[in-house]
C-alpha cells in the first residue's frame, strides 16, 4: 500500500512544477527570451529605457534605474541592469533568469542576480498582464534577499501586442498621398 501512496505524491508534485515554464534569455538582446514552450517574451518597447523607478522607502534609497536591453553604468561598474541611486549594483542581464508562471493572464518573472564574484542585492521583476492601457512599474519590497518590483499593463512582454486607444477606436494604417503612411 505504501508504493501507491508514494506514486500519488510523485504525480501531485509533478503536476505543480508543470505550471512554470523556463525561458532562455537572448544572447544579443537582454530584453528578449524564448521559453521552452515556444513563447517569446520581449520587453524592448515596454518602457523608455533607462527607466527610473521611484522608491517610497527611504531606508532603501531614492530610486532605481532599470535598463534591461543594454545595461548602464552604475558606480564603477558597467552593463548593469538595475542600479540603486546611480551607484548600487542590483543585478545584471548577463545573469538573468526568465520564467513564465501563468499563461492567462500572462505572468512572468525576470530575476537579475549579481555576477560571479560581485556583491550586490539582486532584483526580481514580476510582469503581470491586466486591462490597464498604461504600463506601471512599482518597487514593492525587499524579500528573499532581492528587491521586488511589479510591472503591470495590457502589453507586458507578449509579442505583437498593441495598446488600443482608450476612446475605443482601433489604430489602423492608411496609405496616403505619395505613399505616406498615416496612423488613424
């Protein structure tokens, strides 16, 4: 009877781990990753990088600067993805881990850790798709040895996502005079 119980436990554990899908970061673009299920995530045009994230907790600092596509100078270091007050390394694209944790609504995480031999506090970004037209980024807390951020909006990394104007009209391209393309 105990082998049956063991089998049930193994099946249950395997079912839980199947929800998360690991992704492989693009070697040439720190803003893209391809997941094991074929999903491509791209945060290249999500925000205007480098992006400043204000912090309400003065014990942490005043602001973070986030630049996942190309990195930035942070104190004496370069190619840093998340920087605290222009001097504190909070993780690098070169040591990032991406994973889709939910398909509907799309939810995925990107963890930026420190490079080998580098001391820093890492950063974890959770991207959550919702109905908001505006993309919002907030610092939420420091947990599990990492700064935690949440990014929300209609388009948070899914390919070919287009925000529709809030007045309900759809954007469409129209070829105008002399081949001019107009967005209506």
